[in-house]
C-alpha cells in the first residue's frame, strides 16, 4: 500500500469523523426544537426522567469520582514535591494543580467515566426500547421520542457532568492540601492561595465549555446510536460499542481542541 493511498484513506476517515459533529449538531437542533414545540405535553413525566438521569449519572457516580479525585491529587502532590526539590520553587504546586487538575483532568476523567457508565446504558436502553416497540408506542400516543427520551437524558447528563467535575475539583483541592501538609510541610492557606492565584478567567470558561460539549457529545451520540437499531437484539452490543468508540474519540478530540485554543489565546 503506497503512501498516497494511506493518506487518502486517513483523510476520508477524518472527514467522516468530522461529519459526526455535523450529524450531532443537527440531532441537537431537532431535539431542542421538538422539545420546545411539545414542552407542555407531559412536562411532569419529562422532569421525572431528568431526575432519574441525574440520580443514575450523577449521584451514583459520586463514590468513584471521589476515589479518582483523591488519587489524582496524591499523584500531582508527589510530582509537585519532586519538582520543588529539583527546582526549589514552591509555587510549582499551584501551577501543577491548576494546569493538570483544574484545566484537564477534572473535565476529562468524569467524562470518560460517564461514557463507561451512562453512555453504554443510554445506548443499550434506547436500543432495547426501539426493539420492544416502545418508541413506536410513543409515536402512536402523539409523543415525539426526541422530547420524551432524548431531551431529558441530555439535560440530566450535562448537568450531572458539570456537577461531577466541580465535585472532583473540590475534593482534589481538599485532599491536595492534606497531602501538601503531610508530605511537603506546606501551610494550608498558602496552598489554597497558590491555587487560586493561578486560576484565570479563561480557566473557568474552558471548564464549562469542555463539560457542556462533552455532556452533549456523550448523550447525543449514545442516543443516536441507540435509536439507530434496525433489525434484532444482536445489534444492541454493536450499537453500544459504536457509541462508546465515537464518544471517546469525539470527547478526546474536543478536549484537545479546546486546550489548544485556550493556550493559543492566553499564551499566544
């Protein structure tokens, strides 16, 4: 296989990958438009679905996010101690926490966790609903599946991801301060002041942008894949696996793109 053919195939796959963003944006527009049109139909039921999605996606994921935050803060504290011993600059602790935890890890790890837990669940649940004719039953009752199935999961999922990322940051800072006191002899107020001194307004903007985009990707792509089931139950593992692969690749690409734009705008 010559280099030209490899580049051509790679370019086609990348264009197909980018086309997935276009499909997702159209799906998002249709979902919001249809919900707004039908918002008065069964609003209590839709709110119930949103609450259930928040409970499963957000509340039940709190213990594992707590564990991830503790271990990540420990890893960053150990790295900060190593760098401080090497460079002799105690301000590196705040720089590392801001750069690693607040900007990158706190937005990426909860998103990956949600793909594994909620993305697979949504894709397989919607595929089962379509297979069992529950989606057709909604149509027969005059209820659009986008407004009753997709929109509540999207809203609940994005809200849950934002809450989990804030929760991750909170406990990463709390346990980071504990580890800094134990292993580095650092004063608590000095540690907190370092972190907040490093935070820029752009950090907060990128934090919310990454979480909102990741939440939309996870729950829109998973819903798309689940509703794409056509023939039999044998397709459910296939659409679930495809949802996971697309979600991971799109979330990673989106995070990298947001980080590149942030560093280009802030640092030139």
